[in-house]
C-alpha cells in the first residue's frame, strides 16, 4: 500500500521527517490516552495531583496502543520510507512521555539524537547508547500523538534537516559508531529558523529519520496533559540499513548527505 506521494518522500529525504495526519483513528487515540492515564498512576480528575512536569511510562502491550502502531496507513508509510520487509512490526512499545501543564523545567529538553545500540563502554544508561551510520538497531523514530497537540502543549521540537549533519558527523566512526551525546554535540543546536514543532491532532504521526535531532519543549502552557509515544521502529532481517539497491528513502538521505555510499 503506497501512502506517500513522490513529493512527500522527497521532502522526507531533505528535511528528515514527514507529518502523517490521521495515521490512526481518534477513537483509538482516546483509548490509548485512557490506558496511559492508568499507567501514570496519576488521578486524571484531580489537577492538584498533576505535580510533575513529565511522567514517563516505560512501555505497554495494551491492545489500543498496538492497534495504533499497526494501521494500514502507518505501516504503508513505513514501507514507503524504510522499505517493505525491512522493518519489524511492534507488538508493544515505549516510552511514553506524558507532559503536564507546568512552568517547571522538566530537565530533559536538550537537543539530541536517539541512540540505537549499547556502545563498547562502561558508561551507565543512557550514556552508553550509541549510533552508527548504518543506524544499527533503529530503522525509524515515530512521534505518535494520542492527544491534540497545539503550540502551547509542549510539542516536540524538530531540527529540520539535521539528519544530514548527524550522518556526516558519525560517518567517520564507521561500524563502531559513537555515543549519541557526542553525535549531537558535534552538530550543535539548529538555527531558530530551522526548528519545527510536532503539533497536530490525536491520531497524527510524525515519521522521523533516526538521525534527526529533536528536543522536548517547555513550559507546557496548555490546559491538559500531552500524551505521545516515541517508539523506535526496528530493522527486520538485518542489523541496520543495507545501502543496497533499491535504496530506501531513509538510506538515500544518508547517501545524499555524505555524497557517497557508506558501504563503499
């Protein structure tokens, strides 16, 4: 099932992400919110209990959450960007950062690229999380909106086009790779005019290249918690990008950033 047209795919290669409206139904999104409220352990009807700026749910196999990530529209878009048969379906996933209305610094709003495998160091998590130019262990990052997210609701910030700079920063480290923190530090913060925000309606999904810099935002000036999932989509049948024909849009973004095939 082809979901994304050629222009959208080219925008993904250039910008490192695409916004997919109505990736799953709003009633499924509402069921996901109900499940996540329960998992937070916070009383949804008592605003005085909303004390923390962010509560993280480690993971879940709840049916509504599994349904949301396996719709024909979303999986078709993943086929378009990663390649059919090259990513693995999820039967459960996490983490879920639930951000509550608050002016308090959540302490996690720095720009970063997500790591995808445990590096060869003795550093504790998350500092032992590494990346390499094959994107070992991570085919795609999704930002799944379970609630409506406006500009006041602490939307995730996206560094437009930063996936290309990250690819260039990590390529010299080859298969061994480097830490996610060093990769982000090598690129630095994106310019203000190159920052987008993951706003949208419940049921929307942002499909992001795994090398894309992103960050939380604060304060949360909205009236209700923001419910979102940020699952890592895994490779299927291979440890990372293959860079063999036909090259997927995810792989092509790296090749174009480097001006060469990482596989030689």
